[in-house]
């Protein structure tokens, strides 16, 4: 699902959009004898079987906002304890948007939460449109194909809702077209809808794992979304579902469809579309699907020389030193994830700059202060869009979800076996990779507390033990910069209680984002989330 395929899908999608909308493309031509192909109407357009992929693609393309400007990545990482975007020599105050995210002082006009709301409902509306077209018989598909496509669209719709139930909680459930304003549902009702939808469609989803299903929700992807929702069930509904997590993960594990990648960095390489871990990836291409620009925010302007890039990065985000200091020095994921120390010129090997693990204050840092994210491959000649497919769902997460559920149901030694299996590829010495159940049950190794400008703890804040905190650390080291840290911190009770960098906790209400002011003004059925 790289450049050529993306280009074809993009072209087909544009054609089909013209058809269903009965739009007109006017070409400036006055030669009446010329045969003009400038008008496509609903009555004159008959979609072929090859157009079906394009129609379905329209429901997937909104997902590319995940690694786009102030997209889902920002929403999940900026409020957490890993990424910080301080003021830099070239700006980055941006009206205080990143400081509000760090301090948990966002408002109902904050763009990152609104972007997730708007884009997810865009995707949901697209899935509903495809389902309606199938039900009306507008696409040339057999009865079996129709059932499979509808199942896939319902699963994709559930995936969008799995994001919304986590970020906004109390959202409308829209499962069909209607002229009426949608009615708001409770977080528990949204959770139940996701579970019921996935449970219903999983038997009809494809079990095939190859290029024909790459970038699409298969049976295994739907099961993983279901497992994630079960994993956070106590947060969403107040009732844990640990045994359901184990059972669902086991279905994926026992399928034998996936395995751990032998190389951690290969998962995040430019040509990762054949990686054995990718259960569901969001395809990007720097020419035909260039929405991935998160790397431009992560790298300093001088990294253009380090990687031989065409574009000059913008230089905003870096990693909180407290998180960096939690790594085992022997853990190769540290260097595989973060750019540290001397940064060398790609052309002559000279030192361009030296990154330090220091960040005096969110109100002002130099470009060299703070380690930068280098997890996703930057190819020579890279532009403002990367071609790395984002691993939205990967097999390691299946193993770690099962491990967490085992840990929380008093089977810590079994959990430790799985965690050790995951760690082995990132340590040269197997003994260093081995962990015990007792260790995973213990406190976090992150030294929480707000930092003074010299990097010392200024205000310790809540220093109580985090139950299973060491497992939370494992999630951080394995899944750093994968748009999930906020959700993990909430589940372990850290997000709403601990101090880090310049942040102090504001209360439990911040575990949900506010519903946007414009959305409230245009739909009187919506009520703002508590605390806002």
C-alpha cells in the first residue's frame, strides 16, 4: 500500500466522489467538435468492481490525521509525561496551545480535541455512507461481498468510536443517516455499542493477512480493537474486563498470523508494510498521502543536515528528561527511539549539534535542549511528509495487553514471561531482559515531581506507590511515541495524580476532553463533559 496504490486509490476516489455527488467538472474549451469527457453524473456513472476499493478507501483516509498537524498523536502525547513542546528560539508559543495541553488547562475551543472529534465523525459518516450504498444496491457486489464490506465498515466505525470513547467519552452514536440532530450517549453506552458491533461483525471479517488486506480492518484487527476497549473497560464503565482481554488476545495469538519483529527499528522503517507485527497500519506516502508531518515538530531545524532532508524541520517537541532517565542504559529501545548527544552531518560526518537531556522550562528552551524523537525512519531527501506507515495496531500490544490482564488477576509470573519475551530483542544480555512478576507489581521507576530549571525536583507532589507501576514503565519504553501514553497513564491512575516536568494535576475531570464549543452550539442535544 505504497505510492502507486495510494495514487490509484486517490484517483478512483476523486472520480467516485464526482459520481455520487452529480458534480460537474468544467473544462475551458470552445471547440464544439471536440469530444468532451467533462461531465459525470449519477445516472451516467456505473461503478465497477474496481471502484469498490476506492469507495471503501474514503472511510479509511480520515485516519491519516493521526500523525498530522495537531492530530491524534498530539492529543495522546502532549498531555502525558513524555513529550513537551516548550517555547523555542523560533517561537512555538502558538497562542499557548501546547502549554495548555501540558498543564491540562485546555478549553472548549482547543483544536487538538476538536480535531479528533471532527475527524472521527467524518470517518464514521463515511462508513455509514458506504453501508448505505451497499444496502441500496448501488455497488456491483454479490450478497456475500456485501455482507463482508458491511462488516468491515462496521468494524472500522467501531475503531473510530474506540478513539472517541477514550478522548471524549459521552458522544453521539450515529449508525445511519438521519436528518435529525444526533442524541448524546453516555460513555458506558458508547462502550457497549463498540463491544456489540465488533462482536457481531468479527465472524464475517477476513482472516487473510497479506497485501490485499493491508491497511484494512481484518478479523485480527477488530479483535485487537475489542481487546483495547476491554483493557480500558474499568475507566470507561467502572467494571474491569480482564478475563475478556485475555480471551480476546488469545484468539489473535493462537491464529499464528503475526509474530514479534526480530528488529524493533524495522517496525518503524519506511518500508515497514511487510513487517510481521503490523495488525493494522495507517498507510502514508510523502507524495500521494503526505499527511504525516509529526516528525517536523519532533526534529530541530538543523536535523535537515543530519538526515539530508529536503524540508527543514520546525523544532518544537522533545522528551521530558524524567522519562529518559527511567530507561535501563542497556535497553536498545532508548537509542532506537530518541536522538541523543552528537548529531552528525550526513554529508561529512561533522558534529552539527549536541542534544542534551536538559530542559530548563516550558517557557524557554534552546533547540539542543531535550532529546528528540527519532523512532520513525527519516529517509535521505525526506520532505514534510514521511512514507512510514503508522503501526496503529501491532502484535506486541496484543502480548502486552494479555500480560497486563494476567498481572491484574494475580498471575504476575505468567505476565513476566510475556514481558521478558518482548524485552529480549532489545537487550544484548538475556539476563538484562528478564523481569519477574514481583518487579512488575512494583512502583514506577519514573521520578515524578515538577522540575526546577536545574533539573532537580522542585515540587514532589503525590509520591504514593503506583500499583503495577513498573509495568506502566514497560509500556512507556516499548510504545513511546505511538499515540497512546495518555490512555495508559489514565488506566494506571498516574495521569490525574502525579506531577511531571512543569505540570501539576488538575483533577479527574481532565481524563476526558471538553466537547468543542462549535459542536455544542450547532447541536442542542449535546451537554458539556463534567468539569468544563
